[in-house]
């Protein structure tokens, strides 16, 4: 295992209360749904990329919702969130989901049967006129969790997309995508590779492509290094364009880092200039394109490799209108470095929470 794959408790924090977790889950769900709409509206990705991007976001939201159900009434354990340069659940939470669901049948066999639990609930509410104990509510939530959550839709550390025909004007024949959850930063990344295939049927070679991507392109690294590694290990593939989306950090009231955007939002909340629901999402796209080819190797074993251009970086910020105004007032230099002016998303409205 690489050192980049080691996760420690220092990468996470526990929020202060269950109310905070409810607040947090609503925020993540809301921000990602708004993000998909905003990315489409501003044509940041083409139609095929957008469809793939939406699928990865759906997997992420499904997993976060599964975590919400899992911890809903659990007083002994709490979901861990990375509050530094992330705002997303710690990577280990996704592993816990996956491991739980591997043992789904064993867990369900040890839980109180649904009919028995229903009778106890009715007896407590109707006859005794008492509220349901949290321990019983946790049992009910556990039944929902283990019986309804599907392991196939959990956002794993590496998620591979299919190989499809690339758009006509893309300069390549084929397109594939993949997503990974970077263990070091605790942030999700989505990648696209446009490529040509030197063979008859790409399906005959797809397992080799998937295997290389899983082992060479499954963590945050210099994009040209990633591109070179893919190119070198896949003799029949000529990558033409590799694009990587970095989702985050999610700047909000829970964040505890030195990021300038985070600091501005926290300061605004503390001064009551903006509501506690205020948020902003950083969104970065790195691209590297092949500008020419060259041959490498011996006379009898030559391989055509790509000569890569400089990495092209674009930074975006998504936030509600009021937050955009605040960022322009407090961080104008940062706003001027963006590929586009900050992109507006709807404000989040949540009932006040207990601190």
C-alpha cells in the first residue's frame, strides 16, 4: 500500500451534535444537486462529460445518504468528516459502508425482526403513551440501512466508467471516465480520457485499460505524470486529452482550515453578515493535451508515446449571490484568478440548529 493510501484519525473530526450532522447532510445533498445544474447551465463540461459527472455525483450522494441512515440514532458512534481543505466524509467512512454491506445478511440476522419491532413501537406509542427510546429507533434505522442500501452504488475508492465513442469534434475516437476518492485530501475527483486505440476492437483491450487506470490514475498527482504513466503502460492506447476535476473544498461553517475562502465565510458568519447556511464550493479542472508523438525503445520493440503540452488549469467557485458579493469585497485578487466570475447557486435554507 502506498503512503498516499494511509488514513489516520488526524484526517477527520466529529461534529458537535446530531443536529450538526442533520445540517451537514442537508448541505452536502443540496450543494451537489445545485452544482450539477450550474455546471450544465454554464457549459463547463460537454454533454457526454456532464452525464458521466452526474453519475459519479449520484454515487457520492447515495453514499452520504447511506451514512446518514447508518448514524441517525447511534449515540455511540459518529460519522467522521474531514474539516480541513475538504468538507467531505473521511475516506474510511466509505470503506465502513462497503464492509458493512459485505456482511449484510449476518447483521440482518442479528437484528430484531421488523414485525416484533413494529409491535413494540405501537405498544409504546398507543398503550403506554411514551416516546420511542433512541436505542429502538437505532434498531429501526439499522434495519432500513442493511435492507435498503445497495453495495453496488457505494462510492468506492476507485470507480471505473465505460468506454464510449468520443464527440465528433474532440480530436479522438474514444472516451472513458473514472473517479477516485483521494485518501490524502479526502476529496472526490472525476477524470476523463480521450484516446485512440491501435487495434480492431477496443473491448478486447478494455480490461487492460481499466487495470492500468486503477493502478496508475487512482490518486491526486501531477496530471502530466498521470498521463505519461497511462501512455507508457498501454501500448495500444494513444491518449490525446486527459481532464481531471477536483471537487472541493466545500467551504462552510464546519470547516477548520486556513483557506482564504473558508476564512472569509467563517468570519462573515461570526459577524452575522451572512447566515450559518452560507457555503461556497471550489471546483478545479486540470487538462493536459498531446501536442505530438515520438518513438521510444529498441529497434525491435518501439513504442509510440505522446509528447504532452503544459497542464492547463481552470479554477471555479460556486456560491449563492450574497456569498459572491462577500468574496468580491474581501478577496478580489482571488476572484480575478478564476476561469469565470463566481458562478451563482441558490441559497440554502435550513432551520436553526443547536450549537
